[in-house]
């Protein structure tokens, strides 16, 4: 997704959402954030907190510095106060063109920088979000082709993703992994 005023991806009214290996550039500039999670349905729908409902992994999120990168919306009356225990967030690459990306939940916390988000997430879930705030070094952001948001050879996204059996090919059909490692984002760098 390139130059979207709203979210790169949003999760609402679904269960067991898995958001893997996407690439976003300049998203969430006017409304929501680059990642929008609705607290209306997925989160807190079960009393079993071991049942992760939303997984977000191996994504490149180049968001806007005007809005929080991740926004979790306010719950509705029938849903208890939000808890992070139903989220599984890790191995993402965040960037807002310099500075610290913000994370925000209407129910739980005011906007937090990445380090404070990681500490809050770990204290509530026991899990570690090892995502990083680095320029992904996109090779091409000007086209709407399958080459858009491909990676430069020096990108920190190359070989840094978490293994997953759910994503076996990239946007162009290249096999994942190659050379034993997964790339973060929609493109997998072809190796000879």
C-alpha cells in the first residue's frame, strides 16, 4: 500500500487474524494510523487469553509522522477493557521518516514511543516485540507494479523475519525462505 490517508491494514469483525509480510509506505496520514485494530470484535471476545486473536509479524510499516503508527480503537459497552494478551506482535520494521513511531490505545494507554510500547506489551503479555525502528530502504516507491516497495540490497529487512509456514511466496511468486532466512515485507530478495 502506497500513499494511503487511512490504515495500511485494519482488523475488525474477524477472528484469528494473521497479518504477515506486508509493505506499507506513507500510510495513516489523515485518519486512524498505519495499523488499525478495532476493539469491537477480535480482542477480548474470549476468556481464554492464551488464544491469540491478532498476529502481526514480518511487516514493513513506513507510516506518517502525523498519526500514531498503531491505533487500537475504543471498546464498545459489551466488551471488557482492552488487554494486549490477544495480540502477537513481533519482527516488524517500523519507520516514520525519522523520529520515534507512536502506538496508541483508546482504552489502555496514551501515545507511546517504540521503547515504551515494547515495555507495555511485554509487561501485559510476557511476550517480546523485537520489532525495530529503521529505514527499510525501499528500492522503488513510485510505481504501482509488483516491483513497488522492493528492497535495496542494503535493507535491514533482508534475512530478519520470523519463520512462518503460512507465507511461502512473495508478491512476485519467489519462494520464501531462500538461504534459510525470511525477509520482512512483501518482497523476498532473490538469492543466487
